[in-house]
C-alpha cells in the first residue's frame, strides 16, 4: 500500500471515529458498542483492508498514551485512600478470574491444554482503562466507585500480563515435550520483579521530567515533552523485565499530582487540552479498530472445523464464567468488608455497590492484543482469538446496560452542590491569603484603583459565603458565573465584529480573544460536562 493510500485510510478512520462517536452521543447510544458494530460491518466490505492485530503495536504504541492520559487525570489522593479496594480488584480479582475462567475454558473448549486455558484466563482477566472510562463517563457514578474502577483498570494489566507470561512459558514447555508447569513461586517472583522495576522506573521518569519541567518556561516545550513521557517510562521498564504498565501509571500519577508546583498555568492548560484530545481520539478509535478486526479473526477461526453452534455454546459458557467470576469475587469481598473486623467495616461498601462494580467489568483492546501474544504452538490459538473477541464485545454490550443498572440500584449520584460549596470555601481561603500578600506589598507607588480592583475580586467569594443569597434565590457565585459568561459571549461577539470591520490588527484581536478564553475556561472549571 503506497503512502498516499495509507494517509487516506488513516484520515477516513479518524473521520468515521469522530462521526460515529458524535452521532452516538446525540441519540443516546453507547459509543463503544456503536463503533464496534460499524467497524465489524465495514470489515466485510470488499476492498477494505483486512486488519491483522499487531500486539506489539497496541502494547507499545497505543496502550502507553492511553494509560498516561487516564493517569494524569486520576487523583493520586483518591487512589491512595481507596488502595485496598483497588488492590483487591487489580490483583486479587485478576488471579481469581485467571483460575476460574481458565478451568472453565479447559473443560468447555476442546483441544486446548490446561496451560493454554490459563493463558486464555489471563487474556480476559483485566478490564480495560479505555472501555471503563468511556462507559463510566456516561453515568453519574458515585465518586468512590469511579475511583475504584479507574484504579483497577489502570493497574490490573500488570497482574494479567505477568500471569499471561507464566502461562505462555508453560505452553511452550508443553509443546517442546517439557512438564508444562510453572510453580507459584515462579509467578510470585516474576510479579515482584515486574512491580519493583515498574514502580521504580515510573518514579525515576517522574522525578526527571519534573526536574526538567521546573526549568521550562515555554508551554509548547512542556506539552511536547509530555507526549514522550509514556514511552520513556514504558519501553525501558519492559526491556528490564518490569511492568511498563505500572511505570506509565506511576509516572502519570506523580506528574499529575505535582503539576501545580512544577508547571506553569499555561503549560497545564496546554497539556490538559492535548491529552484530552489524544485520549478522545485513541479511546474511540480503539473500538473501531476492534470492529475492523472481526473479519480477519473470523476468517482464521473458520479453518478450525468446529461447528457453529458448538462455538456459540462455548462463547456463552465463557461469557458467563467471565461475568460470574467477577460477581462472585465482589460478593465475597463485600461480605468480608461488611462482616469482618471493625477496621474493614469502616472501609466497606454496600452490596448494591458490589453489583455495580460487577457490571463494570468491561474488556477492550488489551484483551484483544494479549490473545495475539499467544505463541503459534498454542492449541486452538485461532479459536481462542475468536473467543477473546466475543468476550470483548459481550462485556461492551453488558457495560451498555450499566446506566440502567445504576438507576435500578439507586446508587447516590455525586453531590455536585456539596462539591461546588467546598470549592468556593477553598477558593475563599486562598483569596484571603492573596489579600494578605497584597497588603504586605502595598506602597505609595501603587495606584489606588488597582488596589480597589484586586480587593473587590478577592473579597467576592468570601462575602458571598458570609452573606449568602436568600434560600429561594440563585447562589451568588452561580449567578456571577452565569452573568459573567453571558458578558463574555457579548464581548467575544464585539471583538469578532471589530475584526470583521478591520478596525484592529489581527495580533490584538487574537490576544483579546485569548484573554477572555482564559477567563471562560476558569468559569467552566468544575462544571459537570457531558461526555465528548
């Protein structure tokens, strides 16, 4: 395929991704499911290139930026507060799923060995950060639940890949006439090395990038540097037999947490916009890619010779095993928290929350890439690839029902009013500190009009909290934001009209637009946004 044709296909890929995602959002469909369906339909059209999954391209090219984009937007404080629940899912649940689904596959799927069955269990064990973020963004999940799900999806890939490597070693040993067994000690040692190297590499990259960022005064340079951070963390960690996943996540959490003190405001805004765009394009393009791979995977599976209804039965059994293993684990851990020692009961969650977490076990591109890591000598490799695709699509469809499940369970939505009140209280404290600093710097050289303006702006939130509006009236900060936003719209229209009339130079017009854009962005901080 010549370069021009490749570019045309890439542009078409992006256009279809954006169009389907935008249309799905307007009509209330699940964008991931719609993209998979569209991709699957397109994959059977004559002339459309057959996409063969390249696992290294996904693991080394697509996964690092997706993990990093999610990590820098994830609260390190929240993850640390919910670390026990996150570890139970990202380590305990993965191990439980590998065993439960692996044994089920060994019984249900003909021609595969026990080691190949456990390899398949490791393939379908991790939830996907992309899929979970895409689904969770469509519903008002409780903050605690979102933190646990995001933390799980960021970290469980490391556990699953270690289990997969161990199972692959057993598969190769069996194929070469060896015993085909891997001891628990081997797995634990490999897991320990992966964690130590991954976390260590992530911290090193975080410290080094943070050191460099403190000395950068250009938002463009800073944003450009951030584009290579996930690869700088992932690739060396993998080469040192550590977990590249953990390296990227740790680096992202560290840099996101430290960004207020190591980056300029302009750099933070530029980086946030860059990674929101990258995340939006990649996470949705991944689902379209999954759909486009359907024809290729089905073509390979047809050659196996297993009957259609046998494949359907096996698929149903394994889908049930994947869901049941997650559900059983959540019920067991919920019971331990609710009826265990007092320390656990204080940190426990309800059975309704456990059911919601069970329905959020969505698989994605990591599962699809991992199944193609199975060596050629794996018994029933083509069938396992098809079954992995079935699990991905089946859990995506399951995740589409998550909003309905949340409504039926009547889980509490985030308290936006409380969050807004806390934000205003914190800003009031900050502005009090700003006023103290202002008073310390005042001298006769400062014009009183400048001082009055600074004092008025800084005292507004404090006055609004000390003297709130009547209960039936709109809160003062909300009223200010609404009216100021309307004023900004009028100001922007006036600037654009002046540009149209040619009364100012373009440089002045752009500077004025940028100034009010910054203020409008400030007003929008903390507002609930619909999913892109």
